């Protein structure tokens, strides 16, 4: 007489051995070699600019530069690290796409020219990269991600003076959040963003953070 199939009963393990036999938690692992991992969004973050919004803002700024500038032959674009450098390269790429003209682009590090070095930690100093054309008698367009107190731009003007005397200096920013402490105004603005001083504006770019987004964190819930 055939015996019915009976599933074998799982043997119970001693709690100590059971814990040892449990699978180890899986870590996310290293970042993809193709770029940095996406930046996690803080729980109180509010998105104010998406990837598409950032692209449209840069394209609009590029067209405004072309409308305002009589000749691109004398234009030099300098990005202020960290994310201003990437925005400067993107801006120049759009100008070249629209106008078919290559505009010199470089990096202007302002770290050692800041007036708050004694009050807060400084980021790693990056070497400035001034195009071979130089800045003497050029129209220099400084590019930064956020315009806030104006002190970073003041430092940039001091740093720029060490490389020559431009014909004119203009400022392009992705976000102007107000609260100026110095009489500085941007010539080209991607988005005017009213904020409180308790809030923080986070600009995240694919080159550094794995995604394109602008968020506001902190402050009172809205």
C-alpha cells in the first residue's frame, strides 16, 4: 500500500544558529561607473524646478545672451564652482547649438576671495581655468547656480580682477532667491524664487549628483 506524500517538517533551529543562518542585509553597493548615484530627496523637500525646467531656463538664458550681445567674438563664459561650472558648460553648448559659434568657457574659483573664510568651513579649492583668449577687454559672463547674499559674486569680481580688466561683466544664475546683502543684480535669471532665510535652496545636477532638480528644504510647511 502506497504511503501518501508527506512534506518533511522544517527542523527548528536554535535561536543562535537561526540568527547566524539569516541572510545578511544587502547594501546598495557602489555607485554606477557611469556617474554619481541619484541624490536622495530630503523628506521635507519641495521640487521647484525639474530636469525639463532647468533645460528650458538655460535655453532661455542663452537666447537672452544672444539678443543682448552684439558679437560673440568678445564673449567669455566663466562658471563659479561647483555647479556653476557645469551650468556654464551647458549654457555654452546651447549657444553653440543655436548660433553655431563656439564660445570660450572656463572656471573661476572664488574660494580664497570670500569674506567669510573665518566664519565657516571652506570647500576644496579648485584651480581656475581661464580660456586662452583671456579676459582682457572681453565681455565676461559669470555663471552660478544660486544668487543669494551676493557675496560669492563679489568674491568672483575680486578673483576676476587678477586675470585682467574685462570690458564688461555680466551675471547669469539659475535661481535668484533674494535676500541680497550687497548691491548685486543678475543680468540673466532662470527663475526668481521667493524664499525665507530659514529655507535652503538645493540645486542638484547630473554631473555632480546623478539628477537634475532644484528643491527647497526647511522653513515652515506650506
